[in-house]
């Protein structure tokens, strides 16, 4: 069974500048495909969680072309709200449009959810991969600005690994509103709220899990428990304590939510919402992970509890690994490949390749994003199967790094706008 989405073979060049041409749509609608039964031996990673709710369309939607390879790109929003897409196959760029100025952005690999402080603006990059567990389908359509979801205060967005079914959760801090969007509706160009629940204001979460969602409930303005709801907003009766919930990510195994004492792992088993508690080891230092990252969908995730305290969670084994970083870090992400690579960004702007077994340094780049870090313009570090991508907002550059080849700088893209909020799309 393939464990990741294949990367197309493309020419690699050092320090190549991209040219500006229009983004072209390719092909016509694909014929229906057969023989896509999922393996029977994956109970905790059920194919049902990735199944397309629209039937046997394999992630296809009207107006989209199925293509033979993933349409990988980097899509970014500048501080003023201009949305730009770089096609990593032919190095062309195109402007998608302009939204309100964002303060933060979250992505599922297709959509960009931009927090503007007065709601969430949604951008469809027009490229995505549909995961059928043992194989993949690749699509391309016209990129679109889909519009916005109203809300007050900072918005925390939680996504799944599917861009054509399931839900997308949004929690608004100032109003307390908990919103679940239909991702299937997004794939058809429509913003549809599955539910909107009123809560006391707090920095909370709405985490989609199959046809359910976990919603934080506060005590004295701080998240204290997670309550289960159907995707129609009906309570399931499930409640799970989680002190100071922060950080969520979806793997093949399920959705992870960070808590002060460890993490919760949520998945659907025989049609029921199930939540498991995975506490930190007894010898873990004080502190907790508030943000997780990994190569999309892989079962192992990584986060920082302090600048040198790396914590890896294997969601299959339900176990933590504690590592000490060789130098202070600002971000870490798990590649979760056969070589157990771990990627990290240092406080002085270098990307490190570390061993996920013992935290030892395997390779590193020069300080590529020092100016951005010094200016408080946070770079984005993204890992996929073969490459890492690192954004440099102040330097106005995007770097492609071959982390398995001594952290070799494979390509450098100069940008005309500041890549403040960057997503790898098409994966």
C-alpha cells in the first residue's frame, strides 16, 4: 500500500526564477474508474473516513479534470490579501485574486482559510489529490475565491485530509461561535454551515472527525472539555476532559487534539465517535505542545513544548518520543519516512534535518530566512514525500530543499509579492 502521494518527475534546477504566465486548465473530465476497493485490514484507518460522500466519483466534481500526476503548487497570500499560485511543475505563476488582509491562514492542501479578524475568507486553489487509501486520484479546476464565513475575533480552523467530503471546523474566540462547514459543499463552490453553536467566548477548537465534530467547552474563559456532536449539530453525549486544548491535526489514524497533559486521538469506529487519551510520559519536562505538523496524512506528528523540547506522537502506536533539539527551534515537522527524517527551523533561520530516532543533526542549510525571523514575519516550513518548502516573506523568496540529499537547495523562487501565508497545494 502506498503511504504517500507520488511526486511527479520534474527537472530540478538550482536558483531558478519563475516566469509569469497564466495558469492553464488541462484535460477534460475523466472517465469513471473501477476497482477501488480499500484494504480490509485497516480498522483504525478506515477507508470509510476517506470515502467520497458523493458516491463512486473518486473525488471528482463537475468542471474538474482528472490528470495523471499531482498538480503540486505553492499558493500564498501577501499581507494586503493578494493570492498568488506558483505551479511547481512548469514554474508558472498566476494571480487568483484579492481578499481582505489576513492575520493567519490554515490549509488542507486545497483550500486556504484566511483569518481576517472579522471572519474567514476561503480560497480554492483548484488543485487537489483524492486519497483512496491504497491509491490516489489527481484533479485540476479553476481556482476561485469562494467568499467568507462571518465571525468575531481570532478564528481557529481545523481541517481533515479530504477536500471533497467531511467537514471543516472554525472556532471564533470573541463570539464563541463554533461552526462546522460542509467540505463537500466547498468542493462545489458553496459555503454551507452544517451547524453554528453558541458558546462562551474563548480560544477554542471545532475538530471534524468523520461525520462528527469535537467542540471545546470553556470554564472561566478557558477550554476544559471536548463535547461530541453530529455533523448536524446534535450532541452525542460524549464529553472528554482536556485542560487548555490547543493544536489539532488529522492523520490517517484520526484527529489529534493537544491538551495540557498530552493528547486526545479521535476516530470513528463502527459508526461511533471514539476518543482515546495519550498522556505525556511520566519523565516529560514541564510544558505542552500547542501546534503539530507533519507530512500530510502520515501517522507520526511533531511539535515543540519549548525551543529545545521536541515531542513526536506516533498515532498508530499511541506513544510519545521525547527528543532534545541540538539548537533552539521555532518549528518542527515530522516527515515520517523510512529514514525517520525530522525537519526543523532554527531561531537563526536554518533548516535542519534531524533523526527522529535520537534528535541528532543529519544536515542543515545556510540561514535562509534570518531577515524574516528578525522582523517577526514567520516563515512556513512544509514537508512532502521528496522535498521541503520554506517561505521567506521579508526576503520575498520561496525555497525548495532536498532534505534527503544533505539539505541541498534544489530551487529558489523570487516572488513579486511577500509570501506571508503559504500552502503547498495539490497534495
